[in-house]
């Protein structure tokens, strides 16, 4: 049995008719950018996250960099972020000329909140929290620190649609919640897409203006903005994803629970969920000190896995200019050497998962 790390086709075919009908409806409407689908999606997504305003954008990276831009964070400013993240989190900071200040992760792969305070300087302007792999970070402590030091709080929710901390959804704790709808995310478009969720009406307006060349009214440009619009087709298709999001979340939780209950091998360290937090299992990430051996063993059995992520941003070629040395962030680097994402997708069958679990237990 060949098992891939992800199967986006399964998530499409389950709701095929609805997606196809919506696609035709949008194509036939004659209106393709900033219309009713985007407006409705923004309202529905804001309601899903628990209130506030949603502004649709072209990608998750755009949500991040435009967030820092709109918040006025730029050259000379420092933003605190965890070291073990997808590089887009860091690019959202540096695209504005601001400097990322890395903090080590905790045992849940989220920012270690006990290590934030020592990194705060007079230049610190914001904390960027990444709810990595779909698990909510320890937001009570982060929110307290942001308040105490008068810092902006931005959340990277590209992997955490629906994950909560103490009952409140990620993306609603800080000034801006940044979402991606890249096809492989838990709420995935059929192309690129992103959004921000904000509580402040004026801030939402700033995003609306910025995404459309800095104009509120056509051809009257108030500022130098960007073209970062979620299109009608993606918004329409995302509305269908949103309609079924709960059942998809529940399915991922059931798959995760089986892995947690049934994988028993001392060579593998399973993920844990923090008290007070929920996980939506964007990835199911295990750790192993014999990862390379494990990957080739699974490959022989045609079981696909992915490493999220093999090179931490501070050691990537792109961020060589920051001058970080290997060994600067030992926990981040150890995770990069040990993490492995098991197959996890909507539509994974019991039979497929049994095959993976048995292989893991025999390793
Ligand atoms: C996917 C992802 C992004 C970027 O989203 P895009 O839509 O691909 O631009 C940012 N941060 C994290 C943590 C991600 O997983």
C-alpha cells in the first residue's frame, strides 16, 4: 500500500459537487476580484474565529508582512519570534526591514514563553507567535508580556485554523491574526490565499486600503500599498471549506488520537498537547534521534513523510546576513534534526493508518 504524507485530492473529492458548482457560479458571474464571495467569506471567517473583522489577502506571507507594515514596524525595530518556524514567519518581519529576535521553542514546538522576557530590549516592538503544527501557543503568558511591555502582538495562524487556547481561537489574542489558505493548510484554497483577523475596525480598514494599491476609492491612492487581494474564485471555494471545517477538524483529531494511542516504539517521541490548548493537527510531528534511518525504513514500505523543517531560518542561506552561528539555538536545531511529520490528511482511511502504525511499531 502506497501512502503519501498528504493527499489533497481526498479533501476535494469529498465535496466535489459543491466545489464544482461554486466554481461554475463564480466563472459565470462575470465578477472575479473583490466582490460578494470575498465579502461573504470575510464575514463568515470572522464569525468562525469568534468575532472581529477579516480582510482577505493573496497569501499567508502577505498577511504577515502587511501586518507589520500596517502596524508601523520597520527598520531599527525588533520582533520576537520562535526559532523553529516556517521561514515565511521571519520573512514577514524582515520584508519590512525589521530584525527578528529568535527565542527557543518549548516541548510543544511553540515559543517558550519563559524565554521571551530576556530578549526584550528598548527596540522590541512586537511578538510574533506561531501556532506551529496546529497547536495553540501559551497565549495567557504571551498576552501578559505584550501588555506589560506595550508590544504589538501578531499571531501566525497559517497552521492553526480553529485551534484554541482556553477556549479562545488562535488569531484573536493579539492585534492581528494572520492566516494562510495555501492548498495544504487546514482550510485550503485551490491556489494561494490568505487573510487577517483583527478586532479593531480602523485597523481592518488599513488592511483593506493597503491590499488594493492603497486606495479606498478607485484611482484615489492614499498610500503606497500592494496588490494583495483574495480573488472571488478562491473566496467562493473557501466558503465551502469553511462550511465543512468542523467535520474536517474532528477527523484530524480522530487520526491524531489513533497515532497517540497506538504508536508504541521507544525510538519515537510522540507530540503532546498543552493543558488549556487544543490542536487541529495541521501536522502530526514525532521526534526521533534515528530519523534518517526511520525515513528510509518507511520509504521502503512506500510510506511518505516530510520534515517540517530541516533548516531553521537562522541557519538558512537567506538569513546568513543575520550572522547566527550553528549552535546558537540548540533546541531549535535539535528539533530540525529530529522532527518528522507522519501522514495526516482528511480522507485518510483506517486501513491506511493501520498500515502506518504497524510499520512504526515494527521499526
Ligand atoms: C504556510 C505558512 C506561511 C505562509 O503562507 P503562504 O500562504 O504560503 O504565503 C506562514 N507561516 C507559516 C507557519 C506557514 O505554515
